[in-house]
C-alpha cells in the first residue's frame, strides 16, 4: 500500500511543465508514495477549500510545485502605498499553491517545495516556511539533476514515513497552530 501525500500543482501545465511533473510523480511512485490532488486523483463533492482540507487530512506529507501560471509584462506592487513599485516580466504561480500550502503547514505535514526559477512570493520566498525552497530544474533532466532531486525526496520521505507509521497524533501536537 502506498502512503498518500498531497501534491499541490496547477491543473493545466505546458508540455515542458507536464514532463517535469511526470518525473516528480514517478519519483513519488518509486518511493511508494501516492500523490493526491484535487481535480486529478480526487474530485470535489463540496466546496474546493473544504475538499483540499479533507484530502490533506488523509495525507502524511505534501509536495508543492510552483509552476508559472500567470504572466504580466508590467505590474505595480503595493499599489497606492509609498512602497509602490513598477515591475516588469512577472510570472506568478497558481494562487492555490499558497492556499494548499497553508493547509499543509497548519496540519503539521512534512513539506517539500519546488519552484520554477521565475516564481517567487508567499510560500516560494526563502524563509517563509521552515523548509528549503528548491529550484525546479528545466526539462529534460540529466541523470545528475535527477539524482540530486531524488536525494532531496529521499530525505523528505523519511519524515513522511515516520509520520505515517507513528501516527498523526505525534505530529499534530507540534502543528504550528496547535491541534488541528
């Protein structure tokens, strides 16, 4: 039986992004981990936020993939404030990455966060979470890149397995917001 892990990823990806995502899901499969994603492995019977919470409660870890989903040639941040700033060539991830990450953190699940080079903000900022944010390599991956990323997944899956086999109660008391 595979251990369920929540996979936060956009529903629609470019061909290159889909290839990278497939490589990651194959790594999960090789580690006997089952990715669970709203709209792919699981479908909503209630509102999507409640469904994400329901799925995540049955998982022992989370993988967050920050892929480019939105593009703005120009963008103003902090509009109407003294700190307003004009930006150019801005890429943004799915807003669901942030929402799903918040749920996973609140549940106290071990996380692995990967992002494309151009992605930043929120969960993808260094220091926003107690996890290292890894750069998602461009596809195709050479063997050294794949082996390096596999090493990251090996270390993370140790925490996932510990939580799965020792039970959620051990980790729930250490959740950042208390018992969830």
